[in-house]
C-alpha cells in the first residue's frame, strides 16, 4: 500500500472521506516528515504543531463535503493567521505575531484545510528566489545545491519534498509559477479578479493574485476551487472590475477529464528582449519542444507567435516593482538598516518616484495589456518556456547591486511578469528533466477566465508524460 504522502491530494481527500485516515493522522504524518526532512530543505519558517488539535476540532465540525476537508496546507509567510508568526521573510518583522486572519486564511479554513505552519518567502515577497541573508535558504528538493526560486519558494519546496500535498502561494510577477517550475510542480496563476480573497484588483497595477502549487493538474484545480469559494454555485466577487462573468463552474472536472482540441501558439521571445540580450537555455527550449510535439500528436493546432509593442514594458515593470516596495513598513534609519541591502535600495527608489511617473507607467501598462490581449485573441493558449535557465545554484544572485540582481531575475524568468501585467491566467507544467535530473517546464497562458482550458491542456500533457511519477531523491 502506498504511503500517505505518495498519494495525490485528491486521493488523500478521498481517503479521508472513506475514513481510511483521520485529519489528525494525516496531519501528524506530514508533521513527522517536516521534522525529519525540513532541516535540509528550509521550506518552513515556523511549524504550528501546537495548534493542531484546535484546528482539527474546527475541521471536524465542518461538513465532510468541504472541498479540502482534513487536507494539510502551509500558509505563505506573507499571510496573517491570528496567533501565528508572520515575519514577511524580514529581520524588520522577525518578532511579529498576527492578531487577525487574512481573508484567504478564512476561505481555506472554511474549506476544511489544516494549516501546519508558515512556508518561506524572500523579504516581503519581492524576489524570485528564497535566500534570506540572515537565515536558511530554501533548497530545491531535486538538488540541494540549487534554490527553490520564489517568492513562494517554501511552498514549492514543501510540495516537491512531499512535506505537504499542495500549498497556496501568491504571484505578482511569477511567484507561484517560477518556484513551481524550478521544483518540478504545477503552478497556476489565476485571472486577475477570479479569486475574490486576493483578487489583485486592489493591488498596485493589479499584479498580485493567489494561486495553487501542486504535483498534479487535478490537485491544482482542487485547491483553486477552494480558494475561489463559490457560494451556492456563484463566485462572490467583491469588486466591480473582475474576471469574466461566464463561470465554467468547478474547475476540478476540467482537470480530471482533460478534453478538447485547441489552437495554440508558441512564443519563445519575451517583452524583456528590448532591454537585455536574453538567451533561452537549450534545456528550456527542449521543454517547449517536448510540449509542442505532444500537443501536435494530440491534434492541437500550433503556430509561432512574435510579441509586438513591448518596448516600454521593461521600464514600466521596473517602475512598478520599485513602487510596490515603497510600502514596506520601514521609516526610521534603524528600521531601514534591518532591511536587506537590495530591499532598502528598492524602498528608497520607490519612495523617490514622482507621481507623474507612476501615472504614466500605469497608463502605459494598460496600453500594453490591451495590445497583448489583442495579439493573443486568436489562440486558446500561448506556450512559452516556464524558465529560461535551469534552477539556479544557491548564492547565484548578486546581493550588492540592485541592477545586476534585477537583471539576473529577468534572465532566469523573462516570460512570467508580463502575464501579471495583463491579468491573464497561466499554468506551468513540469514536462521535461535535464540530464542532471533537474526539472524544466513550460508555461501555458490562457484567455481571460480561461482556467478550464489551461487545466484541460495540462491534464492531457500529464496523462501523456506522467511527471507525477517522478520523485525527488530526498522525498523517498
């Protein structure tokens, strides 16, 4: 019989429904694995074993039909859960304990999830790697000398190492998709506005949205359905500006069935090409080749696509990245000194931006969004490399020069941030592995509200390529 952590999240949920395992037994199974394995990985910043009984009692009071009933998760350490530490990956907030729950915490609690602790993130979630200067780097379970990427690096490392069945993350420039791809997982960034608890509509430029990280397409759909929290079959949108009204209903069915034939385009260039001389590694192109060959064999239409009208995008996104750091809660010199040097530089640059520059940037990004949507409109999904390079070694990112650090992040993942700027959904799929056994993936970008199509395409690839059968050495 398979061990619990070898089952998919959906299979674990079914085992809970059949009383083959209790929520307490399942949680303790994962807590034992965390205690045994996480010192080598650094996926968790804190473990909430002491509150397990209280949380399980709350879950057992819910109907068993709750979508995540009894399934363990971890909260990203940017998310507040009352009574638990929330450090934001920073020395500045190292002793902070949350007094209230963020909205998404309540959503996942009502869905029946059991939080086992906080998963690691870089300082205030600003980076595509999770390597705090005064703490433990989050290592890639496939190769411990490589990073798990970021900013949801702890969540991805935990899922890959089978320390959690799946995990929620957040994505403002690739922060779900980048670590998912680096760790050989499925990562889904939903359409802006689809998930009411963290829709992105209330964030600067609408960039940041929550999304699932999982081992299988169906598991990602299971968690995303719970994050959406339909009430009587309808999504309770909080804002007027939101994802399309046409709701495909629960997404799990699309991920399980994996039906349909679609028109696809392949895009290997990126909107950063005008700013840097970027090169996509052969291993990244090999992943695209694996996916396109499989899609062609299944009868999907395929053609090449070149992105136009992206010349201003690099400067615009850089401005928004700096502006987003302006809200970091450090004002005095003593507080600023507690920040990592790159973060402090971002904060100071963000606060120095003139309002006119920010307004011009937002207007330019809106024009870019309209242009991209028009260029992508003939296609059901766009295929890009998930990452342009193999998972980066620990210590690869420069910690002194903000310019070099930013360029390194772009070189690693040039195809993710523009998806946030346009509000589109995207999924990363671990279709390939290098000769060294490192995972490489592709990204599929969908139409607004096109999650069902992305999940169906992902399910078709998953059935053909069987990536869910690959297991990192440390997870055995």
